[in-house]
């Protein structure tokens, strides 16, 4: 995800509004609104839960259901998104995600029962699933190779921005115990509408178009993205990649898995990647995001103060992500990974 992440800083430090770079960055900013909404809808439950709990008189089981419904729906619809992204296109799926985000936000803001609230959380979970699958692919396929890693890493940065923004919005509306939670949940519909409208004017991924046989249309879009008519080499690379993907899809699944496991470097990389994902979730960061405000209130803090205090860990999360993008090319992946695990271990030990 953070490959060539140092380009993010080069991109931001050196203003270049000419040609393709400006257009690709503009496209990326609209696409990563999906990451922003991912983070916002994930983080907003921490603060809003304190108010919803009192408003609907929620039981512990129902609180857990409202929290986990979004994540469960996101996991399911991420799988579905993988299929429809290849069939209908990256742009279409991102627009579906923004539409779903808007619908879920409106449903939650207007809900008059805990059942409707739960359904609304399921709907935004579907939006998260669609966005988490389609946005990185769309950005990666639109960006030139020189800044591709940097632009893709922006999606992760926007997720942490969304989480931080959710804590600030929750704090701003924490004084309204009657309807504050409605504003917290409903305001997410604003950026999703902006994204939906904006994508009417943005192009489809050139790689998707080549895969569908629309080579000339793909070439025109690529020329616009690169601000150059000399895109022959990249078009050949895309066509070659599409051909290899088709051959992979047509091959026997078990034979492919056998080749992966039979190749020692690939096997080690696969094992390492899976274990890192496993331990990343096992460290407990999700608990911090979902239940920070509830834990603080159980510790004796007033609800309003507990909601505002959530800004602290969310701000640290954002700053750590920003710093990680900066350091990953300088300090190396291994040092940062070991440092993060050591830090989490000491934190758990002290608490």
C-alpha cells in the first residue's frame, strides 16, 4: 500500500498544476472521499453511541450489534464488490458506494427506532465494502507509475482523516443529547453526494476499458490522464497485463494455489502478508475506535467530555499514519512494523 510513499511528499511539496499530474491528483481526491467516508462511518459510532444508547435505551447486545453490523456488511460487500468491479467498472462501483453511503446516512439520521438504525448501519457497511475494494483499484489504474504508490497511499491517509473528523464532529454535537447523534450520523451524506456528482465527470479506468475490448476509448482517456499522445508503451503494458489476468482466471484454481505454495519466495510472502493482517487486527485497534467514548464514560468521565477526549487517540492515529508514510521509504518497512508491534505490546502491558 505504501510503495513509493515518499512521492506523496514530493507531490505535495512541489506544486505542479500542469498536464496530467494535476488531473490525476484531482481524480484521486474525489475517489478517496470513499476512504474518508470509510473512516468517518467507522469512527463516528464511538461518540454517537453514548447518545443513542440513552435515546433508544439500548441493551449491551444491541450496542454490539449496531457496531458489528457495519463491519460484517463491509466484509460481505467487499467480496461482492470484487465481482461487480470487474463486470461493471471501477467508476460505477464507486458511484454505487457513494449512493449507498448517502442512503445509509439519511436512514440513520431519520431513524425513529433502533431497528431502522441497525439497518442504516448495515447500509453504510455495504458502502464501506464497495469503496474499500473499488477506490484503490481505480486510483492505481489511473495514476502514472512514478506517483502510483503515493496516490494509492492517500486512500489510507484519508481513512485516518475520516476517523479523526468523526471525533471532532461528534464532539461538536455532543451537547445536543436529543438529536446530536442524528447530525453525527447524517452529516456523512454530504461528502458522499459530492463524490457521486463529481464522478459523472470523471473517466473510467483505462485498464477496465481494455479488458472490455474498448481499446480506443481507453487510449483517449489515457492520453488525457497523461496529457500526452505518446502512450503506446503504457497501452502495450496494459494489454499485456489484461491478457495475463485472463489466463490466470481461466486456469485451475487449485493448480494456481499449488504453484503459489510450491514456490518458496511466494509462499513466504503469502504467509508473512496473512500474518501481518492477522496481528494488525488482533492488536485491538478496532476496540479503541469503536468503544473509546464508552470506555471513558465507564471510567467516570461525563459523556460530553468522553466524546471530546476520543479526539486524542484518533489524532494520534492520523499523525502516526502521516508519519508512517513519510518514514516508510526512509526507515524501512521492517523497522516501522517492529516498532508498531513493540509499542502496542507495551501499551497493553501498562493498561
